[in-house]
C-alpha cells in the first residue's frame, strides 16, 4: 500500500471522499461499543464461577495451621494464600503480605503511607518541599492519578520496546534526591504490551538513588497473563536482582487476581524485603485487623497452587487471543504501509497501544465516539492527561466479543485514516 | 458484705490468707482463658454459615439494576447493599458509601485523607503545627492507635453514664482550632457499654467548632448489637441532628457487619452528608476501582433487609447474654458492697468495663495472667496506653463459652480482691 505521505493532494482528496462514504455506512449502524477499559469479558468471568462453590456452609473454614478464617487474625494473610501469591510473584512466602481486593489500593496506601509516615523512618514526603516520580510513558492512568492526587511532580520517561529509557532513569534517580519513585509495569506493560529486558531489570537493580527513600513501584499486574502458549515473556526477578546489587529494600512488587478470578473480588498482594515488610506491618496493624480471609481461602481451595493458576490463565489466553487478533489483523490489513500509525503486537496483558500521527489522537478518539465506539480518552496514558505529541491511543480488546472487536477495529482504522488525511491536508 | 475500707488490718490479713488458698487451688488448674479481645465466639460464627451458600456458581450475579457484581464498577457499593447498610445506620441510602471488610480501615483512611488532602478543601492536617483529637475515656484502643500513629495529640475526656463530658467537649471544640476531631462509640460504648443520651447527641450537633474542618468520628459499631429483646438502647440520629443544627457536614458515621456476619469478611460503610460523600468519592476513585461487590451481594441475598439483620442479631444476643450474665452474676455475688470496684451492666455491645481501686488495674491484669486468664492490657482503653488512675480494665466475654466465662470471672474477682487488699495494706 502506498504511504499517505507519498500521496498527492488529489489522491488524498479522492481517498477521503471514498472513506466518507464508509463513514456514512458505519454511522447508519448506530453502533455502541466500548474499548475503553481493561475489563474481563463475560466468558472470562464464567471461568471462575466454580470458585463460588468451593467454600460453602459445610466447608472446613480453618487454615492449614488451624486458624479460623471466619474470625479476626492473620494480618498478613493466611499462610496458604501467601504461598500461592508468592509463587505467582516468583518470590518467597515470607516476602509477601496478602491484602484486600485491589493491588491499586495497596499502591495507593504505599504512597499515602510514605506521604504521612515516611519510608522506613525517613522524613514523611508531605514534609518535603518537592517530591517527584518518574513515569514511563505511555503508562497506566491510575498510577498517574495516585501521584497527581498527592501533588507529586511527575516526569515523563520514554518507554522503549525493552523498557524505560534507563539512561534517563539513572540520570534522575542517581542525582535528584527529590525523585522518590518510579511507576513500572514490567511485563506486558499497560498499554504497550512490552516486557522489560534483563538488561533493563539489572540496571534498575543497580540504581544508586540520591534519595535513601527512593522506591521502585513494580506493578506486575500481568505476570501470568499470557496470550500464547508458545511465546511467553519472562522477566528477571527484581527482588533478587536488587538484593544481589546491594539494594534489597528498593522495590515494592504488586499483583492481584483481579484479572484471574474476579475484578473487585480477587486477592491482592505486595512483595518486598523483610525489612520493608516489617515497616509496612507496623502501619497495617493500625489500619486494619485483617483482610478478607474467607476469600483468601476460597482462592486457595479453588486454584490449589501455581499450576492451577497457570492452567486457569491458559483458558483466559484462549478467550482473549481472538479478540487481540481481530484488532491486529485489521490493523495489519488496513494500515500497514500507510505510515499513519504504529502498534506493537503484544504477547500478553490487556492492551494494544496505537501511536497515530502527532496531533491526531484526540481527533481519532472523538471521531470513533461519533460512530458509537468509546475508547480510552486520548492523553490518559500520560501524566496530567497530557500526551505532548497527542499521538497515543490505548485499545482495550478484552470486554467486547471477537465479532464486536472486529467491527470496532474497522471503525477505528477508518477514523485513523480520515483524521490522518485531514491532518495532511492541513 | 462489709466494705474492705471498713475492715481492720487484721481482718484484711485474715481475708488475704483465705484468698491465697483459693489462689493456689486455681493456680493448680493451669487455666488458659482469653478475655482480651471482642471476638465473636464459634456459635455466633456458625449463625452466618448459610450465607456462604446463597452465592454459588448458579447464582444470578447481577444487581437489581443489572450491574455485574463480578466485574469492575459501583465504586460506592451496589445499590441494594447501600440500602441495607443505610437502614442499619438509620440514614438515607444516598448518604452511604459501602466499602471493604473493615470500618476501622474506613476510619483510618478518613484520618489519613484529612492528613494528606485536608477536609473538603481545608489545609491538609499534615501541614499544620498541631492537630488534636478529643478521646472520651475509657475508649477503644484501635481508635487511639490511629490518631497516635499520625502524631495527633489526644486529649482525655471523661465518659459519663450518658456520654462524654459535654461541657469539656464544648470548651475544647468551640475554642481551639487545633481540635479537629473526636472519637465516639455512641451506642453500647466500647468498653463501658453506655449509650449517649438525647441531650448529649443534641449538644454534639450544636457544637460551634473553632475549626471548620472539625469532624465527629461516630463509630456506631454496635448499632444493632443488643443483648436483650425488651430493653434496647436507642440513640438520636446524629446526621439528622447535625443537619437541623446547621452543621450538616460535621459528622462521619461508621459501621460494619464484622460482628454480624464474619469478622474480616463482612462489609463496612460510612454515612455522612452528600457534600462529604462527594469529597470522599473524589479520593476513593483514585484509591480503588471498587470494593468486593460479590460479598456485598452475598450479604444482601442472605439478610434480605433490615428485618433480616435484626432477626439475626437477636440470635447473637441469645448467645452473648449468658456470657455477660455469667460475669455480671459473679461480680454481683462476689464484689457487691466491697467497694473495691465498679462496673456497669451493659444492654448491648461487646464489653464489660471494670473500674478497680486506683493504682490496681495493672496488678490485677498481671495476677489474672499468672492464673492463665488473659485480659486486655491495663491502660489499653486510654490514649497512649496511659490510664492516669490505673483503674480501668476491659473485659471481653464474647469468645469463651459461658462456662469458661464463669471460671474466668471467678479468677478475675479473686485477683481484684487480692490486689485491693495489698493496696490497702500498703
């Protein structure tokens, strides 16, 4: 296919009027499709329904150690659930605290605790003139919302195909004591789908932070969320690497079963050094008497162990793969060679990230909306909702059916074409 | 019975040696009983087991409005659960946010949010020189732990039989802008069991705080936790009263089903003015995508409505009453007229509060421990664990069986007697 940039003005105008006919046809269909948020679809939720049977009125409600899950206790989670989450997060059980239903909530609490109480005895961040976080972009809007809420200055760091631009990360972290953290989704990143290379993870572990209370916020949200059986990303264990590099306390790892069992009714966990665990528990013991242990037991009885989790996630992959491929096939067929957009084919996670021509993202999202297809707002993948190039669009293929995804993707590519032509015509 | 203070030194010595014989007998039994924490007992937990059957793999998982409880959404809780909690808290559904498993966690978050973000736009408390909370004493140790963690100065306010000393509350709140809050358990108070009189509630509502961001933390933990069918305490609705008094935003009400369904696996809620609700939701939407809605649905399907809750709590009362009476009967029989201790017979809640002779509480708790009976640490019912009179002891009769409670109470009165005699002998 001929790249748009190589077309004459007349060619573009002819193409535009043909595309406008397509637009009218799609407009007449009165579509209503949503590709805005990474919500599991109905058939994924159905996979976990038998979990609701494993705990019932006849169940033994005690943990392996004999603790009654129905009563107060086990602040850091029941042992068998800590083990399950530890195996999923590839760390030792002692490094894990199992929490409530949301890893986002743990991340929020971790930032909030640092604001009010400091990090392992450091000056509380709220007492400092300025606190900064590094934000690999494009990234996860809800991470950025947390740091924005607390008035933490966010600095964009380009996310490359193998992870964040580590030259820039090192420059900031190793020189500026106001830089206290970095948001990372190291595997099947939200939204680009890339995974951090071994070299990137090692460079993270070998940071020499100017601030003793600098922490890596390692949101391993998609640790076992593969789309394929044969090509699965594997990342280095950051906790081990930090330990080896002499930075044992530098990382917090977060994960949950929100996209494994049920969003909102899963279990979440934080993994970090024993020293950090002790500090966190001192605060947690004031915050709560304990999290929902019956739900922890429900998860353990249903999944049994890491192999149960992996087998379950294979089924998720089988459901998600056709939805991703529906989008990617249409991109490939309709956009390849036109040089009006770029995307990465992800091997896992929940998103496809699309980079339009600079200055086109907002217009594409608006045009899709006019055809009844809702996308994540343009700019959402950047701190302060400000994509300096107005280029990145996050596509969430999980919730609609494959057929709906195909239709939505067709709308999307049409809008990309129309907006790009308008941009070029000036 | 003759009061100890009217006994001669010889009489006390004779009595002491008889009591020491009793001590030896009990010591030889090698008891191991725990009256330390307000944990429901096994038979109470059994009452809620059928709740674990109402949601299973065949259940309709949608709310009345058709929202799928298994997926993200409904930040403030599913409608039918908000209604259930609203009825329990005697407020309108619109004034309620249903949260996670723990009202303590909501209270912690509410203080934490005020520290970092302020109250409806006020200066964040962490930016202030000094923040103070009023603490009716004796009170709930976990309340005091929250304010202590955040470095908030706590001021003791005597708790009378009808509520806190309101002259003192008014003096502090209406004159000192550093006073930002007060911890209250208005019904079946922890630990004294008293309920606030209408006059006290009205005086609360008519406070004229020097600080615009002063808030009443109204922990209605035992709102439907009656011990008797015929004599039930009823308190005025603080939200209504504050509204009428022109202080609509002055109160946060907290409650949960921790001691109704399962501790750790219940649902909790906050009720407050619509303006406060809006402000809280702005922060909550950054903290979490939503709480466990399947568990909310489970509670609604099991209890159905407020009548279901009340019927359930009647069964709880039937289980708890004999345990309370076992203690109170022994107190009555063994301590009445001796003038070495005072207690109130509660009509609900989870505790019996005992005031020993000044300077005796720690020694009594220690002596009970030497006989294998664990009580809440003396001083725990005061901020900073500092009971200035060393007099108050909290007794939690819920967890042991009535027979165990009787035995534990016998140990307790013996220790009270021995320590009191030692005190008097000097």
